[in-house]
C-alpha cells in the first residue's frame, strides 16, 4: 500500500529554546463573521456598533477566543507545525482588539521538556499603536515522528 507523504512539524528533538515566529494578522469582517457563525455567538459587544458605543470600549471588539484561534492556527501551521497538539493554554487579554486592527503575534519557545515531550511557547501580541494586547503561554505536544512523513513512502510490496 502506498501512502501519501505528509509534511509534519518539528519533533521535540528538533525544537530549541529561542525558536521564534512572528505573524501579523489584520482582523477583517469575513474572519469575524465566520467565527460568529461557527460559534453561534451573538454577543452585541462583538457586532453591534450602537450597543458597543454605550460601553467603555466605544466600538465592537474582537472576541478573545478568536485571538486564541489565531495562536492555535499558527502553532498548527508553523511552530512546531502540523501534527502538534495544544495541551495547555493560558492567556491574558490586556487591551481590547477592535475590528480592522492589525495585530502582530510574536511566538518564542521558552522551554523544551523532552521527558514530557512538551514545548512551552510564549506569545505576545501587539496592535498597530504598539500596545501589548495579549500575553499567552501555550504548552504544546509537538508531532511524533511517524512512518508517513514527507519524503518517505510505505510500500509492503503487495
């Protein structure tokens, strides 16, 4: 049987403290509407300008979980990459993120525990005004090496 090779991320042995990634995201309407539709979240603080104008925020804000989703996606796609699994996620939302803002997320591996096979990643997010909007610490189980990795094929000759 021939299996399609798949790209996987860095294994625990390939990750080093200090590995980093920077990702910039502009929060657009299509992302907000997808999130709100998928979660059935109709919080007026996220979508109603007239309601948000009466709050301390003055305008609609981006749901905190949506920002966590951006972090989760970056871990799954880039650091450590495909095959990773988040086992713990701790976050502090320091300032609101508003619709149409551009946010830069900086990721850094701060600890690698080879015994537990977990990497700890620090995440800091900064908006376009250079305000820190989020701090997070994410514990990730990197992908385990398999026989179906990029560049290897299984063929048992049958």
